[in-house]
């Protein structure tokens, strides 16, 4: 999510006095598979220096808040300001601290500080082989939104910068797939928006080309079929948020064709190319016409604020009343997309174990898809919550977090 671009709207939500719903009691979360810890990066309130990292321990069921200071009593100023991404790779925990212009590198098990790597206005991180790749706005853009961004390559062994590549305006998320590095450029601080996906050749570490996707693209979620699911928050007033798909094999931006159309109301009605009319109840699966590279038309009706890929499925949080900034007006939904069959299930959060969430912020799903975590940003100015659901979207457990719990990383 483009947190910086939506900061003004965040402030507007705060001024409306939105309140946090009461929370269910804390339960006990079953251990899903072979996972060790689930780390949660709390972004913190911008400029307040109150970012923090919590973790849930699957082995003993404990939830630890603000774990960095206890692991690093000698590190001044704590974790830093405005955390923007979190990942586990190569035995290390990597926290991208946008407001502090650095990537904090820790031991993945103990959280002990290893090194802070200077990257100006850093945003997101991915990995391939012996390198980490970090997007950067290349400095403060509040007075110069026309400055192009960069991708920094970091050697994960020496923890030194091994090169940079210039990309588009205000690059956000980044993904590595089959020898290419893909970068979503939002242009959120320009007069308009950027709309390009930058493609970097990993071997030569040079910009190969850029592909136009949509205005203000931010997040990238790869599936196991060679496609990138790319989100845009829209322009917050006249263009809705949405999802776009780029096929890395064919190099094509996939367009919606004949298939399912999601309608409002209790159910769904659509007509296939064969002329058969299907009726689907809310919360059931909608299937597109089979065929290569066909996107169903219902993809145009998905709203997105956060998404997570398990490879075979895409899990999307969205607010279908996203332009109504009145407190309590949100109509929050969970869309589950089968990336192979191109089917979609839509479920309103109010009909699940997450009905108490007042401001859904981020989603994570375990590899076996039996545990789902959704965070609640509450009013943005107070601690949030994390709720765990089972595979049937029943409530399992809830814990209080730090401010703006927005990113996950798993230690196996």
C-alpha cells in the first residue's frame, strides 16, 4: 500500500473520530505446520519514531510486543521511524525503515542487531540468490516529486550496497521472478501518477524495459503460474482501487474478457459465452470461462487495500465503500482468488470471525491456508490488533499490537 500517498486521507479518517470496536477475548492459536514465528512490523505513526516489531510464537502460543528494544538494549533510538516492509531471508530479519532512511538487519532468531544499511526513503524489499533488492524514492520528494526512484542491490553476506538502477517515480513494491526484478512505480508524489512496471534484468542488473499497467500501482503478488497480481489504490476520489495482472511468460498485460461479473446484492448473476446464466450466492465461488490468459470481468469489481499470495491463491482485503470516509461506513470484504481456475469467493468480514475489526489493514495466510491473520489499524493513533482466523474464517485468537500493524514475515 502506498502509505505516503494516502497520508492526507489517513489524517481525514482520524479527524472523523473513528472508534475501535470492542475485541473478543484472547484465545489459543493452533500451531500451523512447521512455522516457528510470525513477525509483525508495526509501521508506527509517521514522524513519531514508534515503529516496533511483535511476534507470535507458534511453539508455545505466546505473543510478544515491541521485541526489538529487549533484544538490543544498546541500540539508540530503537528500531526507527515508519517501518514499511519486513522479511526473513538468509537467516536474517530485514526491516525497511522508510522514515529513518535505513534497512535494519537483525538475526532472524534472536532479533539482535547486525547492521543498519543506509538507503534513502526506502520502501520495499525482495530477494534473489545472494542479493536483496530495495526500492527507494532516492531522497525526500516532498519538494521534488519529479525525482525518479532507484533500486538498491545489497549483498546479503557483506551487507554492502552492490549497485543501483534508476526506475520510475516513487517505486513501491518489488518482486523477483525467473531472473527478472519487477518494480511497481506509483508516482504518488508527482502531479499525476506513474503507471509503469519497471523490469530489471537480474544478471546484468540493468533496466530492461517498462510496461504500462495502471496509475498509482503499489503492491505486487506473484503466483506460481508466472503471473504478477498488481494492485493500485486508485486516486482516492474518482478512480477506484483495483487489481491488474501481468503475465511474465508472454509479457502481456492481461485484460478482462467474457466471464463472471460481480454484482451488488445478496447474490451474483452472470452470463457465460455459451449463453448459460449462472446464479451464485454471496460467499460462493464465481468461475470464469476456461481458456488461456482470460481474466474474468469480476476482477474490475474487486476493491483492494491489502493482498497476500500463497502461490496458488490470492487473498485480498478491500473496502467496497472506499470513497465514504465517514467513521463506520466501511464495507470490508475478503476476496479469495484461485489463480489457476480464475474463480473468486467474496465474503464480507462482518459475516466472519473478524466482524469486530474496525479498520482492516493487512492480511497474511499460512502456507497450508489453514490460518489467516488480519490486522486492525483501529484509529491510526492508538495500538492496533491482530486477529487469527481458521480456514473457515472462524475466530481463533486476538492480540493487541503496536501502532499500524502493516507487514508480516515468517520464521520457519
